C-alpha cells in the first residue's frame, strides 16, 4: 500500500467513524457518582467494576444522553420516578435492595451544568443526570452485586432509550484487616478533600497516619491541603515525605498490592506536584 | 433460354447479396455455402410442338431455399383450341418431385407445385439431393382441332431463402454436433435417408426432442420420426413418431409418457445420432431442439425479481442478513426474536430444461419436498450477540406446490448473519433431487460467501471485501503494522459474520485491525467516548455493555453445536472496557492496570474524570466545567486506551507522555504554562507499538 493510499484509507475510516448516520439516539448510562479507586486493597476481582468497603456508600449516577446528531428529543417520565434502581446478587434476579433516586436532576450541556428535570427537551449532546443511593446496600453480606437501573422515560422518537449500560457490578468487601481499615480511612480523607473540606481532610489524614504512619497517601493529602491553602513549603515537605516513602518502599500496604508501574506513576504524580509548587 | 431484363437486374442484386453474406459469415462459409439473403426470380421462354419436351431449365435449389415455378402460355389462337401440357420439377436424378398436368388454351397460367398439394407449397428444399429441386421441364402433348402448335410459354422460377434450414447431415458421417436447447429447422423428403444430427449425451443422462412439424397439405399426412443411434450407428430408440397434415403438430404430445419419448444413455458419455425421417409424404417443415429431461432445480430469490422465463438464482449474491442492494446489514431482530427480518428470501423449486427455462413438472408431479441439511447453529446471531444455538436458517414450508408458473416457493428465514446450510429438494418418484448451498461457497470452502461482503460502520460501507479463499481461522489484519504482530483477534470468518456495535450489525475488514471499546463515559464530547484515541489508525467501534461477553470478550458467540462445529482458530479477543472511576485515588487521571495485549485484561481501564476536573485550572472545581477539562479528558482517554493496545509511555510530548505538561518554572516566564500544552497526537514511536492480539 502506498503512503497516499494509506492516508486515504485512514481518512476514510476516520470519516466513517466520525460521521455516524444522522439519527436521534437517546441512551442510558450508569456509573458511580462517588468512587475513590483502590490503593491499599486489591483492585476489583471476578469481573467487578468497583470495590466498595463496608462503610462506603453506594451512590450511582444515572444519565440519559441525546447521543444523536442534530435533533431535539423531548423526554417525559413514564413512571413516577425516572429510574428504577435495584441491587441483585451477581448471577441472581432476586432484588435485595432498592435504590432511591434523587428528585432533582442536572442538565449538562457542554460546559454548562444547571438544575433540570422531567419533562424536558434534550438538544444534541445534552444529558440529564440523576444521583441515586442504595441505603440498604451496607446491610448486604460481602459479595458481588449488580446494581441495575431501568429507565422509566418516554421520548418523542418512540420506544425506550437505548442502553449503553444498565448496570454496574460492585464488589462489597468487609473490613477485616489493617489494609481495609487503612483503605477506608484513606477513602474518608479523600472524600473530604473532594468535597472541599480541608480541615476535615487534614484531620482524617492525621487519623490515617496515626493508624498507619507509612501512608504515603496520607502525606499526599496533607500536601494537597497545604497547597490548597497556598502553603507551598508545607506542601513540598509533605509531598517529599510521601515520595520518600514510596521510593523506599516504606508504604508496605500499598506496595504489597501495587504494580511497579503504579508505584512509578504515583511517584511521577508526586514529582509533578512538587514541581508545580515552583522553587 | 433467354433472360429478361428484369431477371438480369435481379441476378446482379442476388450476386451482391451473396458477396455480402460471404463476407459477413466468413466462418460459416468455410463449412457450408451461404444462404441467399433475399428471394430470386428467373424467367425463361420457350415453345413446344405436339408431344415435345423442353430442355431442362435449371433450378439448382439450395437446401435453405424453397421454390415455385409459374407458367404463363398459349396453345391456340382460337378460343376453343387447347393442348395437354405438364410441368415437372425433378431432382438431380431426374426423379419427379412435383408435377402439374394441365390444359392450356388460348391463354393459360399455372404453377408447380400447386398450392395445397402433396409436394408441399412452396416446394421445400431438403438437405439431401433426393428431395432437392434440380430443374424443371415442360411437356406438350396432343393439341385439339382448334389448337395451333407450337404452344408458347414463359416460366418464372422463384426461389425464397429460409435461413437456418436444413443444416443437418445427409448421413452419420457428416452429421453436425448440435447443442442442447438450440433449435434446428428443416424439411425432409420421404426419398431421403433422413436428416442427421449428432448430440453429446452424458452418462446416465436422458434426452428427448421437443418441437413441431407439419406435412404437405390438407389431404396428405407425413409420418415424421426421430430415431436415436449410437456411435456404431446402431438404432437405440424411436423417440418421436407422429403424423401431421398441413397443420403444425407438436412433439412430444402434451400427455405423452416420458418413458416413450426419452432416451437414456445407460453407458458412458459420448456422441449419439438423431435421424429425422419422413414417411409417405414430405415433412414440409420441422423445428426441434434436443433437451435433457426436465430436472428439479433450486433457486434463491433475494431481490424479489425471480422470472421463470429466464430463471436466475441469487445464491451467488446471497449474504445472510445483508441487503443485496446496498450491502448493509439488515436491522437486528426484534426483542425476543432471532429472525433477521426486512429481507424476503425465497427458495424456489422448479423443473428446468438444460437450456435454462422453467418447464412444467412431469405428469403427476405437483409438489416438491424441501429440507435444510448441514445447518449451522452458531450461538446467537453474530459474534457478540445472543447465545441461542437454534438452527441458523429455517424454511417456512417443507412442501411446496408447483403453481401456474410451474414454480413452488417458500420463505427462507434468516436467523444468523453468518449461517450456513444446504437446501435439498425432492419431487416425484425416483432420485429427482436438487441441492443448493447457502451461501454459495465454492471459493475456499471457508464458510464465507463467494460474493464477499461489505465492511460497514455507522451505516456506511467502508470497504468491499472479496473472498480470496482464506481459511476461516486466519487472522492476518496487517494495517496498521504496529509492532509487526498481524491480526486483531478476530478471525476471517468472524470478520464476515460480524459484530453488533451499538445495536448495529457490522461486518469488518479482515485487512484493517478493529478495536472495540466499551465505556460508560457518555459521548457528550462527540468523539464516541474515545477521546484522542479516535485518531488511532484502526477501525474503532464503541459498543454497549451488553455487546461484550464475559471477560470483556468481543467474539463470545463462536460456539456452533450444528454442522461444521465451532469457529476454527477462534481467539478470545477482548474489547477494552473503560469505566468512569469518579475521583479515583486522587493521584492520577486514569489507570490501565496492564499494558497489553498479549497480556490478558481482567480489569477495566479507569478514567478519573472528577479528578481531571479538579486538577485542571483554574478553580480546581470538580463540578464546574472549565477550559482544560475536555482536552485533558480526551488526552487521558487516548492515553489509557493506548496502554490498552500495548503503547507504553513516551518521553516525547505525545498523548502517551508520562508527565503530561512542561513544568511551570516561576523563574522562567517564557516556559509554557502548565495545561496549555496538552498533547493530542500519537507519534510514530507510539504507533509502532500497537498490538491487538
């Protein structure tokens, strides 16, 4: 194949894929609305998408997206709630817990996010999002669970929305050892930082360090708090301490489950933070 | 003999036409004399006394001509005078072919032959000289009292060409080989040994002659026969024996038993001879063709235009589940069904002659029995859609009745985009069977239609793929070359059978590597949720969760408990699973866990979109969309998907760079600010690592 032919072929492929048929598509997406990954415990297993430790809330995000080309779609509820959320054990159909879908929704349109709800009109690329919680999830025994969401929405284009995905598989683990306890502390501290509560973050990080003094991630959070407070010196010190712990493989709970690649990437992330503080 | 001026001019015209014909049919002219393209007419004059005979006037009729000789004359100046006269057309041996005795008075006008007389009118040419007019003579007998010899007369010899007539042989030795289904025309005189043809008959093949003939006039019937002889000139069978006067009689008779008019070659294939013979009176005209027994045939009609007059089977263009007009796959079955609808595919059973046309079924045969044999039962209907292992094709009816157009039809249900089967039909007593492979697969016998297929994406044809006979299990996609490992984990047959992508069935291109990605990040960026990975030189397909099998497999439905077995060479190719990891651990923007393939993937790629929003300037808000959120999200998607196809980190500033941004050096304001240099391209080093299996 000549280079010209190759370019033409590649362009044709790109065009073919970048220019789907002009059809209105309303699609359902389900994701977690709150998740902090895994650091001190094994990543998800047995096909699970996420790991939640007992004590971590299960909060999902349910989205309906106008994935079509250029037409508006009018949406209205077919039931009282826009979604029906249930939890079943993986491989079973028996509902074990029901979800509670928030009354309020967000309309996302490009860079804008504003309150929304049904009925509504979705323009191209706009989405309507709800959060849902499953309060009884924490009462379930450890195991694999499928969190399933069925849209109860009608659209002007007829038929139910297409389903990009209608479920997530969550691995619920009990907190049985130091790794899980430390992980839960890390998650709590990270959640506080995510929510912008620096004081609570700092306290949670200190609590984590008290329980596990080798936690590089506790120092990273302390550094993030300091940086948010424009205390570059304190931030640098915390980041350097975190980096040293990782380089020296001092954070044994992390290095026990992490790959070299992950350790290396985390060190890189710390270096980037340190560099971003300037001299 | 004296030519008239008119006759001379006609003779010039005939000569010119003959030259033209010779030029036009130069090839045929080497085998036999050309036939004149237009009539000719010759006039001669003479006079005869009592009991005198004229000289012979030449006719020299060609086998492809017919002739009539008209006479005008006078035998007396007195109104009551006359003379007995006779006109005779003779063959080369001087034997009479046609004669007319008449009384000529003061003036007379007649012809030989006369209309509706036993020689036939016009007198036909024949293949043998025994029936072929050579000359004409005039006789004068006794004149009565008022008769005034000599009788004077003018003869007009008119010859009409009959193209394609009498092209058989005069014996076994010069019988031409004729093709089945090609009509032959002629006349045969009782004094001829017959007209001879040669035909090739296969071992076990049955043939018969089909056509019509007629005799000379209303009062005399010709006994027309056709006999079959073997290569030793031994008569094998009388297959036609019929009588006809002036009206056409068809053979074989409508209700005749095929046993009587059919010759079956019980020996090895070879040449046989047909002798056409007339008894009692001339067979003025015959036309016939040799055909074999009507055989049961099967046709496929995928575009609803089957025409029994010129039957054509669509099995050579049939691709299960594809629109024959566009090549695009038909929509997926309705929920709960495996029937791929929207395409009316009919199986048609009919008897045909070997010249192709549909003919009536044999007497007593009204139905055909149909069944499907060697049916595949692939799981689902495409490589990643469904798990049911029911038969991939179904016939709506197992028995079809031959209708007014002599066809029996039923619907073929398509339950798989890559199904295979053999349709079998049987009708009537004995081994009257027909088979048809679906789809037609004579090239490579590799389960792939000879017609090839259209590779599609997003409702568009992106490539026309031909079947080069590759084995089913070959996986040789070579573009892009990547790290030199050919293949994309989807073998040749699987590329044809196709994969469902966002509720759309697609067949793929076996030359271009295909990448399948599932993501629960919505496509609000208009890039199919692939971010900067959209620019990878692969064919990329974003699939729904339900379109991915256990362990992220993209071709889980490779099992076939039906005929043929599982897909040979199947490879457990994985899609990339990309999930929204929310904030994630708070240290990075995404996680691919493993670099691969060949390393198998057991964990989803995670993209931490909340953390990307938080980390990007200027407010560090995780909920307020800002300037760098989208480009960073796109680059992260491209980066992690890049890891998913074996691209490692790059020290150059590409999508695969480890530390994404130039460091902001507060002491060097000329340095590019962080976040402003987000890379959106792969370099050649990145692309040279691509590996899909």
